[in-house]
C-alpha cells in the first residue's frame, strides 16, 4: 500500500464515519470499499447519494495524488459530475477512481461505484459514474 495515500486516507474523518477503507492503490488508480449500513441509507433504504459520491470523489482524488508532480503537492477537488445509474442497493460498494490525464496543475479522472449483493464474488452492478477534475496544490 502506498504510505502517503494510506496516511492521508486515515486522516479523513468522513471515510471513518462511512466505514470506508482503502482496497487498492496503484499508479493512477485507487479503490475504496464501503459496506452498506442503515446509518448511510436514504428514505427508501438505499445507500444515500452523499455516501456514494463521497467514496468515488475520494477514489478519484487519491488516484490523482498518485500522479502528483511532486511529494510536496496535495490534491483538491475542483469539480465533478455524477450520474446515478440505478438505486445503490447492495451489501457492499466499491469505488474505483482512475486518472485519465495528469498535468502539472490538474488531473482529470473517471470513477465508478459498483454495488455487490454478497460479501464475496465479482458479480456487481455499476450504480454511479463520475467525471472529476482535481487540482494539484502545494501541501
């Protein structure tokens, strides 16, 4: 696991609140896992859009951080667009953030959130797609 990403992730109170964890870190790609919890649901019993958006925003941000121009740079979200494909129904969710292009000042990322019905297995449905821009800032 990339220590810089792991340390930063551990410092995020929201990810702790959501029960999220880093599942995979590679150059230009980060996965964040989140179990379903009734505490994260909306009025119909699905995972709330806010929790889904939060994990995929963080996955994109950390993917961008793996491509930062230097160790002195951090990232902040400049903008994002999320499309919800279907209700976020599942026992667990996986946000996958990927860098499409990283420059000196910004990175453009894509992300998706996958919903899994069981604890094991690879069968999933994509519940959300994100397009995001991350800015590199001096840390």
